[in-house]
C-alpha cells in the first residue's frame, strides 16, 4: 500500500521542543517524585539541581516526531506524541531497574539506589499518568484514539515484562517464546512511537499499520542488539558491567538460542543456569564462550539483520517525504549497528 504524504514542519526544531517539553512536564509532577524522574532522565542531580549527565538516546521521541511530521501532524501533535512515549519509556526503565536489581543506568547510579525503590516506583507511576494526560490534552480530534493506543501498548509492555520475569524461573524457553516476549517488552513501545503521531494526525489505518509494523521490526532488532551487547559489548561504551547479563543468568536471545541448540556445549551451558551458586569471572567467561560455540551469537546477529530488513521493507511501501524516509532508514541501520 502506498500513501502520498507531506511534511510542513521543521523536524529538528520540533525535536528541540520535545526536550524542553519533557523537562517542563517533569517539573510539574508532584514534588516528591519530580526530582527522582528528573535525576533518572539526566536533567537533575540527586539534590534537584540542573545536571549535565548523559541523556537517553531519544530513539522513541525521534520516531514519534518523524512519523508524525511525515503524516501531516502539526508541531504540537508531534511534541505530544514524543513526550508521551518518552514518559512511558522512563516509567518502564524505573520499574525494570527495581525488578532486575540493576544498580546503574546511563552511567550513573540507578534512581532506586539513590532515592529508594518506593520513590522510584512512584516516579514511574507518575510518568505513566502524565503520558496519558499529555496525549489527552493534545490539539487533535484523535487524542482519545491515540491515548487508547498508548495504554494498549502499556498493557503489551507489562505482559512482555511479566513473561521475561517468568523466564528466569524456567530453563526451557524457545526462541519463538523469546521473540514473542520481546515484541511486548521492547518492540511494542517502539511500534507505538513510530505510529502515534500518525494517529494524532488522522492518518489512514493502512498507514498507521505500516508505521507500527516498521516499529515492531525495529524494536525487535533493537532488543536483539541489546542482548548481544549485554554479553559482548564494551563496558566503556555500554555503561554496563562486562558480561552483566550472564552474571545474572539472564535468558537473553543468544542464550535462549544456545540452550535450544542441543549437544554437549548446550548441556554444559544449562548446568550454569540450573545452579544457584554465585558465578565468578571465569564462570561467566566460560558461559560466553559456550553461547558462541552453540551458535547463539550467530542466531541473534542473523535475526537482527532479518528484522532490520523487514523494517526497511515497510518503509518502502509508504510514500513518506524523502527526508523522513531517509532518517527512518538511517535509524534502522543505526539500531542494527549500535554499540551502546
């Protein structure tokens, strides 16, 4: 299906507005959680002073602005879509860090380690409520439809996180089960980001569906790459401890593929996941070698490439403005080749 779409706004200028809107809306949260949310986002110190910390990648807000601009959304609609998806993203990260026990986020101590788990969870809840408010206040006759789509995405995200936690209690997880989980935990929000602006703009169901499918494939490529970096990434670049996912016995994509490969190496790898003893550095290095020998790394790399290509095929079916198509294409390639 091909749609001829136009854009009349300055995408870069709107993206700058998004950052200001995010900061303004965080400040408007109740005092007890605004500092927590601002610290998590990298704008505030733990004392509530302006900070120059490392900000998030802004992938989801970029997608929201680009897709909105490419389907006729005005600047205000694009900003609303971008702020909403970034707030939901930060809601999920604040809660993930508590559930996973991760002590570092964006090269600084995770919010829950600074303010306590209850404060971090409340900050996440506040951001979720603020995301819905931002969309409902958007100057669009389709604001209610967009809000419904965002909340459906949150349900999918929670289901994916629930499945991910359940995997920790199971040795046997198939690659298909893993991809289904990742479709909710990670890809659902990226899919929403890629289509929410189009919903606010009143784009056709066909256009919204193709943008959402682009986002789903992009999100799966993102998660698969994240899993690869969780084992073989450079800690100085990723900001995460070396072999962190294996040390936590996390069943990431390469691990799941390796455990399902059969053979002696797969059985040896399984013994590490069945054991409850603490893992030393030599253990996690051996596990990484076993995952690679079992073909887990190769499978994840191949899946990443397949989903990147699928995302690009979706773009080719849309008549988006060349500037938007080019940047969405660049995003897909950057996700595939990212190092952090």
